[in-house]
C-alpha cells in the first residue's frame, strides 16, 4: 500500500520495535523464550510404555528436534535446525582457518556430466529425473564433477593455487535401505571440501592441513574419536583417512591398537597378511605351502571353516578356507573367527573376479550355472587359503561335483594362497579383540563398531584429467624448486591434483546424540547445543528468571546462549523436558529463591547440582560449559 | 591416527592457531583478505567489447558472484553466497520479530500428498522422479502440503496458536523458459513462512503483523518498493499483497496512483470497471446498453479494436471489443490501448469458459473446430464488450461465418457487457500512464514494469481442510470473546486458518543488483553487501592497510565488515575490480598516504571522494554506510 521514499525511513525505524511488539501478538522482548519457539513436545513427549527401549533417534523425535517425512527423508524442527546450524558454524570456522572459500553448488547436476566421469551406471544410487525437454538430470550425492568443471574453467595458472573451496548443502542418495534416522538417509546435509594443487607435494601439504583442521574440529566436540587410515601414507595410492565415533549404532568396524597408532576401517582390509617385522620382499618363492610351512606369526588353528561367494558374471564359485576357531596368544580359550568379506573381495578382484556379495545362496547359484553350462566357458571354482590354514594338496571337490552332477573335467579349478602378483600370504578373517597388532611388537587389537563422520581423500587427477581441469606451472616448480628460486619461464600444462574431504553434518547430529544419550535424555556438547543454558522458573518467578537470563546474556563475562522456559507448566514437567532435550546446563529458579535467594545449577553430564546466589551464576555456568 | 582423550584437549587448543598458520600454506591471520577468498575475476573480468551492453546479471557473473551450471540452475561463488547469507540473516531477524520459528523441511515431497491437495496435474511445473521402489516423489516448489501435514499432526489445541514457522531453502520448478539469471530459475532459494490461527480475526492479526514485518525488512534495503494489493481487504476472498521493485527487467506490471494508496499488479485485474464514486449496487438493470448509455466515466473512444482467444476445451472463440485508441482527460493526443489478457481471462472464467492464452492463432483453431464439428455440441462464439465501446445491436459474425464456411445456425453465439452475476461493466484494457485513478478523485495512474520479490497471502482453510489440520477451540473464543473472559469449557474442532508468505531470496539478489547497477558496476545496500568496506593499498603499503583494517574492525565504533585487497596487482586494476563488485565504501591507501598520511574514502553511490587522516576513518565510513 506504500510507496516508500528514503526520507521516511528513519522515523519508521524508530517506531519499529514498539509496533512490532504490539502487532505480532506474541511476547517478544528480545529474550529467547520457549513460548516463542516451536518445540512440539506436547502429546508426543509421553515416555514409551515400559519395556520399549528408546534410542537417541527416538529421543530426537520425542524431544522435538525432527520428524521423518518419508523413509530416509526428514523435516528439521527448530531445535534440530539450531543444532545443525551451530555445527555448520563450527565447520565454517575450521574451513576458514584452512583458507577455504565457501560456495553453494546446485543440487541439480546432469547425467551427461556424470557419464563423462564414468560414475553413472546401473548400480549408481542416485535419483534421476528429466526436465520438460527430456534433459537428463540427477540429484547430486557429491560434487566432484561439478566443482572440477567449475574450477577448471576459471583457473589457468598455478599462481591461483592452492585453491580450497567447500560447501554445506543437501545431498541425495537413492539408498536401498534408509535406516537409523539421520545416520543413513536419502536427503542429508554434507560438508564437502575440494582442494586443488599443482603438484603432489603441494597436494600433500594441503592434505595434512585438512587433516589437521578436522582434528581441531573434532576436538571441539570433546567426544573421543578415531582417525582410521586407509593406506599407510603411500601418496601414489588412495591416501585417505576416516574420522569415526565408536558407537553401537555404527555400521563400520574400526580396528585399533592398544599400543601404536595403527587404526583402520575393517572394510579397508586388503586380504594380505601384514606382520610386524615381516618383509614381503624377502619371502620365499610363491607357491602352495605344505603343513610344515604354516605361518610363523599365526596363532594355532583349531578347526577350519569354509565360506562361499559367487561372481557377478555368474560363472565363478569362490571358496575361502579360514580358521573357524583359533587360539590367541596369552588366552586359553579358542575364539571363533569370521570371514572379512571385504578382504576376500579384494583378493578376488586382484585375481580378476568381481564378487557379488549380495548373493545369498552362492552354492545353489553355481550348481544351476553348471547345469545350464554351454561349451564356450567352463564354470569355475576358485579356492582361497588363509595363511592360518593348511592348504589341501588335492582340491576338495567331491561334494561340489556330486551336487552339480558333473565331473572335474566339466569345470575349471584354481587355488590361491598368495595375493596375486605378490608374495604376500592371504588373510581372510576379521580381527578379533585381543589379536596381536601387525604394526608394532607390543599392541593388542580391538575392533569396535563405529560411525564414519568424516573423511579426507586424495583424489589425484581422477577427475581433473577426464574433465580437463589443468593449469600451467613453471617447470622448475614441478622439479621441486621453491617459488622464490624460480628463474626460467618455461611452463608446462598439468592436470590439477585434487582432494575431496567430506563431513556428514546430518549424521553427526545423530551420532553425537547417540554418543551422549543417557537414561534421562539427550546431552549436547556446548558447541552444538541448541541453547547452552535453559532457565526454568517456578510459578510466579518469571521476573527473577528474566534477571538470571539477562545476567547470563549481557553481563561482563562472554554472553551465554540462553533460553527461558516461560511455559505455563509445572516445574517437574519442565525439568523433565529440559533433561530430555539435553541443554548442557539448567538453572532452576524455584524454592531456593523463595527461601534464601539461591538458584540451583544443574549439569547432568558432569553430575553437578549446586545452589548459589545470582552473582555467582555467570562464572559458575561458564566453568561448567568450558568442560562440555 | 589418534585416539583423543579429553585431557589432551587444552594444550592442543593452545597450539591450534600457530599450527594452523604453519600448515595451511596460506596467509591466515584472522583478517579477511582477498588472497584467501576465491573471487575468480581473472580471465573473465575483461570488459565486453564495445557496443555489447552488460546488465546486472552479466556483472554478477563477471564480478565472480555466480555461474550458470545449467539453464536456470546456478552455482553461487563465495561473493554471491555472502550476499545471499546476509540477506538470509536479515530475513531471520525480521521473522524472529514476528515470533516465527525456523524449520527446514525436506526438498523431497511425495506426489501422493500433492494429489490429495489437488495441486498435481498435467500442467504442474514440478520436477518428478521415482525412487528405486517406484515411489513417486517430486522436488517441492513450495511447502503448503508438507507443513500442513506436519503442523496438523503436532497441534491439537488453540492454546498452541498462533503458530508461525518459516524456512529458507532451495525450491524447484520445471520452468518452461528459465531466464534473466536468478530472476527466473529452476533451482532457487525462497523464504516461506506459514502461519496458523484458530479464527479469521486471529488470522487477520497475523496477516497484518507479517505485512508489517515485510515493510520493515524492505525498509532496511533502502530501495524504493511498491506494495500492491490483490484485493481491497475482503478477508473472505484471497487477501494478498505483493512486494515489488520497479525494474525494466520486471515481468509484472504494477499500477499505482499519484495521489492515493491504490497500488495493484495488473495481472490481478478482475475485468470489472471500478470507478470512484460509482456504486455497483445502484446500477441500472443488467442488459445491453445502446450508444446513448456509454459509460459516463469513460474517456471518448476514437476507434474500436477486436482481440481473440480460444478456450482450453477447444470449442469457444472469445472476441473482446475494446477501445483501440481513446483520449485521456487533459491530453490532446489519443493513446493506443492494449487488452489486459488477465482481465479477459477473469471474465471468461466467471462465464464458465477456461481460456488458453497460449494459443497463438485462435481464429484458425476455431475454424478448424467448426469444420470438424459433431452434432452434440455446437462451436461457440462469445463477444465481450469493454465499457468504453459501443455494443453492436446485431452480432458482427459475417466474417467469421464466411471463413468457417457455415451459417449462424451452426454455432452458438452469446455476448456480455456486464460481469457475470453482477451489474459491473467490463474493463478489458490495460492501464495507460495518465489514466484517472478509479479509487480517488484526484490521482493519475502510472503503470511500471516490476519484479515481484515477496507476497503475503491468506490461505484460509484451503489446505487445512483437505489435509485435516484442525484444532479444538473454546466456542466462546470463536464467538469473539477475549481469552481472559472465557468461562465455559465447550470446545469445537475447526480447521486452522492458514497464511503463506514468501520472499524470493535468489531473485532478490538479482533484483537488488539490477536496481542499483550503474556504468561502473554493481552497488550493494549495506545490509546485504558481500563486505561493507574494501581497503585497497598501493604497492608497499600493506602494513598501513592492515592498520586501516584493524581500526575499522576493532575500534571503539561498531565493527565494520571489512575486506583487505592484498592481491599483487596495480591500484587501477584493483579499484576497477572494487567498482565492478560494488562494495559500498572503498578506502584507498595510496599516494595521499605517502605525501601527507591521508587516505581516500570513496563512495560511488553517494558521489563521495574525500581525503582524511586515519583517525577520522571509522566515524566517516560509518556515516556513509548508515545512508546506504
């Protein structure tokens, strides 16, 4: 209704606050109040019936942090969004310390581009769609293709490097089995950082800087974490680390040593034996070992097990012979061993066989294959022998042949007890707690379920080559000269050395909730708590609560992110709600105030419950928060 | 590689800053430096060749704010993201003043839900996709369905109302013709606020509060804007307002009066005449008027034009008779008039005909229809007569019948000179600058191209009824009692009264750029500028520039968002770049400093260029910024 001109601004701005309060019909005085903040805990804040166990994901829902919209797709409610926003600000801070610039790439990407990089195929878990002109798009689960194209088009010289760009955006994955709330969703928030350097040594500096920033970031959460290596630092390979929380909800297993810094994700097992002091170079000639040659480092095997898998091409049955029960040094009971399918897959891949681990009845599939065999390709059997089991001198095939109703001439048989093209023996089994560390003389290994929250990854030229993201570099620099020493102007065009470094934002919210949950509810580290402190007044004590609020938010000490629970509910209900939601500190304005003007400060995580006068509150609260 | 325990935290944190600087390989000292911030202006910052005119969207690209990824899909680069982030913070501030809580709903919504609300059909401009289980999803362009379902499931009593929730998220639209950069994209950021009340009077209070918050927000941008009404305040109808910038890039046209507060979007024309002082109740009996009865208020028509359109069902040809040239009071030259297709469509709709305005040759289509006619439905012709033209006593059909090779018996003919079911005459034409205002005695109208940036909309129970979002309300409240007077406990279940209130975040970035661009580059209002001030040092003056930076960011006056252009480039190049990017204020550390220790403060928008010593800088810069 108005044509605003500039001269009318100032008086308008002066009127603003008063009008605002009059018009909005809510109690708005600049203080954070629960009554102005949508926390739907009403009907659904009832505890579950006895015997039903709630986990952190249930509490995130009951506490009013989020709601599931569809399987693996969530709406964040105000409390959940505040946690996520604080986490994003924490990430921003540490990305900024890296000199990384923040961008925001489109969620829409083109299938054509992904075909160029070779990442789009039948099995790709991406949502695809066409626009009205039948252009084929997808919802990006990650942005290597887009950022490489973007940076490649804008960067021509090594002088613009290092370049570090990141974003915190929604990502999408057509996950077959969405589960565990935010831990494995189909729409989720991720931070993805992409780095660009002109040489491998420069990229290695960047890699270390990123890894350092990640440890700084995780340190601020003040929750123990593991940094698992994917490779022992061989830059030519896929240098990569993963950041994990140990958690019963975890779908990864991380193995760590009690003595040295050897920490790795079980799925990165390469199928080779690695033993402290063993030099793979000095090994004997490859070949099948007899009983006498059993691995010196291996603990005695009590019984041998057999494990089967089938190949993607439908031709090969793989059998893994492994120690089903074996002894551990220093223990008297044998332990049951399990096959590490990742290790077996790695060996099979090296032997040219692509295993399909999702096949449930490998033997039946293979028998069917034998029965329908044609003349051009014989059905195949490959036996793998773990270094801890005896290699059979003659292939144990009679059972198989009988089942398939064929003879050994009808099939092609082979066996392996060394990793293809190496002298390394095979390791098919998962680590069991108490196994000896293969990296140091003294340590024992533990294997823990863990949630992967971040990774650092050196990509090299995987994307920059195929998408033509190159820079010109002074040749002397590539030969190792330092920039100040460069005299000649001879330049060379090289693809950029890239890194990608992810952090799961949504899953971190869930993982932190899981890590700190207790019988009363959630608990948040200070740095991502929806509010740091909640002030809970009893009836008629609202103005005292406001005093407490003001003294926490505007005193001499640094301002504390405080919330005032001004709802017209009983003290017990409000305290239960505060426990459920997991504010790090609660200040109770109750009977203590009426009696002798004291307030009760509660901190469940530190086991603190202490009465004190108002003037001690800011310092005491800060001292608690600094530990959380 | 590390298992972190809590005791190691503190010493680690102390080492952090030093390590960080050592490791990252960039100049990081906490100051905002262009060298640490990715502004790709290199190759693409060349000016276009002579004669090629750049608009603001070109400058947003050349200045390094954004890049197009696909038609209507954009990547935001760091500068663009900073502008967008500041705009989002501005919106947060004003939403907070409304007591609105921030949520973040999923971008994925289900087709099934949208079918329930009736918003999904053939013509819906939404991207659709299936997941691996063939569940039908869509990328939400807006979230009425989701929020109604969510709030409906969590809110049961009027005591939880008013409820105001908003989000700022990516939205998607399968736009047929994406154009003008961020102004009309297929992936874009919008703020959407949804309001819930238990009665229409309560919803009206909310509506006014939102409208007030919007004016406050637009006032802070300090750019003139228009608030256009869609309806004169009839709450039963679709009460709605639009917030516009006048802009040559605009695809809307907003009509405003020089005298009164009558402002409206031309597309909201309802096809009825509205004249100051006219009472539609006291009009003569409806019927066709003769020459003598021509509208008293209408200016004399010089010649009559005819305009045609065809119906969606392929049966009806609509002809609109309108004043092609007519006089304006006080002017001596006749003006050419144009049909307002929105007005014609509104009349046709009221007459039961759904016009398809995209048909390019209505007459040919209709002739084809006549030729293929069947016996069950006659092809139809509807003539509309603008109040300013003479109604023909006999339908002027001869041309038509000849073309279609049929007789008048083969077709069904009707005509209208009043709006169906009212006594209002028809207005088919667009407003021409200088036309008299229909709301006041004195004003003249202007029609301007405009960009719609926001709207407020009272939805009523459009979604809450069909998606069953209801609350129980004390009956006395519904009858108008104030909450404190309510005695009885009789309750009633009613669907919630909703409002939806949007702000185009992406398009606002583009619209602001368009509004303030000049021959040298962009200009940003202080509140959404990527940085408020850039400090540009000449060679060898870096440490002085750091002093200026520090004095702007950490002096006694409030901290100014400052950037240091520490790139190794000439002063002229850097100043040109600063002009292009549009920082509100530039502080030049150049020859003045070498001569007499003065700095030059530039503000292009205010035409300021002034030399002064360092100690005057903070106050002077603040005085400039407060005007921008």
